[in-house]
C-alpha cells in the first residue's frame, strides 16, 4: 500500500466520496461523518432498506470532544485499555453530528480502529469517518479487499487494499448511556476482558426489546447471512445429512465422517481467535459451492466464541 493511495482516498472523502478501507475487524465503507450527503451515499451503496446508525471512526481520543456531549469517565478508562482496537462505545452525542449518522438517536457510536491504513486515512481526511461494514445489506461482512470488490465493485470511489483483516469479526459494542454498561453486540474484544476492567456488564438476552426495535438497531436476527440456507447443528453431531450439505465447524478432527460434501474447519488448533479470523471467508467459500444447505456447529461460548456464535445464530435466522 502506497501512502499516495491513502492521500488519494482521503481527497475523495473530503469531496464527499465513499471509500472502502481495511480495519482490524472487517472492511468499512466510509464517508466523512460530518457530510450528510456523503453519508447518504453510504446507505445507497449498501442498499440498506432503512437508516441504521453508523459507527464513527476516529484516530485520536481527542476527537471524542467533537462527537459527544459528555464523555463518562468509564469511557476514558475503556479507551485507554482497548483503543486502538475492536471496541465501539455508545456515548451521548454532540448536536453537530448529522442525524443520518446516528439515525436520529441521542447517542453516537465511536471507535478507534487498530489498523495503520484506517488511522492514516482518518488523519489525512481531517475528519472522523462514519462507516458500516463494506457489504451489501444483510450479507456477510468483507474481510479482504477482494470481498469488497465482489460485492460493491464500481459503486465505491476507492477500495484500499490492506490484505486480510486480523480479527475477522466486527467490534464489540458497549453502551455507556444506560444506567449500567450494556453489551449491544459481542465482538472482537471479549466480554470477559471488559468485565475484568469495569465489572459486570448487562447483556440483554438475544431478542431482547421488540423485534423491530433491537438494542443495536442494525443487529437484526438475519444479519450476516449467506445465500445458502444455514442451520445450526445442535447438539453437534446430531442431525442426519440429506443432499449436498457443507459443514462449518471449529475443528475437523472432532467430526466423524457423516456424509458431508465438504467440511470447512475454522481452526485446526481450536483457537477461537483464529476461528473468528476465518469465519466470514469460510462462510463465503461454502456459499459459492451451490450446496443444498450449510450446517454449522456453535463454538464454546467464551472469549471470541461469543461473537462467532452470535453471527452464526443470526445467519441461521431465516426471516
Ligand atoms: O468492526 C466494526 O464495528 C465494523 C468496522 C467497519 O468498524 N463496523 C461495523 O458497522 O460493523 P455496522 O454498521 O455493520 O454495524 C454497526 C452496528 C449496527 O448494528 C448499529 O445499529 C450499531 O452499530 N450502532 C451504531 N450506532 C449506534 C448507536 N448510537 N446506538 C446503538 N447502536 C448503534
Ligand atoms: Mg454490518
């Protein structure tokens, strides 16, 4: 990656363009957070049927002051420990943040990504960047530049290629506007590490709130779905297989041959970190094979396993 490409991308952003860029979690589809017209283009390109608030990406903690009306001490503690990194904080918004970014909510979601290209891009743009994951609505998030080009092609002005994303699942979203810190989406920072620092975090049970008003509005059940029907295999090893079925599982040696057309292994060493990094590529790979169905095994529900299971459950919710 040449610096020149980043300058060029930043110039597009300053002029109201949209740019796909790598972060440590997944690729983002960015626009200048203070340019509502540019942000509107992000929704247009993604084909989102409704406006869902976006995460605003900053390159320095000082930029919180432009985005928020108040920074709770807990936010600074979390920022100090986990930024740059895959943690998004939901904070009281500043008036000047465009409504399209926050979907009219009194809050704004902010994170400082741990990726040199993302950080440099924000700095050169001179403005925070509002960015959802760079996928079409409801589809699997991209973890390589090629995934972005496959889905969005010429709809975006620039795709910055930073190779494969290290973490592979989206950021953990934590709300600090609720009476007690609340987990809105499990992600790249394990909940256990957050609780070690700040104590108990509320975790709404899946499906909490009205179905049409989820806590993180974009966390609809059917998000992250491949086109091929995906079912959870509960308990692992249970379901008989009919037709051409692919299996997505943590570790292949735990699987007896049960007639699967293909088995996609997330981590030979059963590392949840490696599994998270491989999750979306594995889903894409299976989705391209024209299978009758994909079966997926849940992984242990701790650390990054929470984020993996969350995405698998959503992918299996056929709305
Ligand atoms: O890792 C990530 O977070 C990636 C990279 C690109 O940073 N971004 C990402 O963005 O996953 P997106 O738009 O796919 O998911 C953002 C989620 C949505 O579910 C949205 O509803 C929620 O964050 N969100 C954004 N602002 C919010 C707010 N003010 N209150 C509650 N939830 C919010
Ligand atoms: Mg997304």
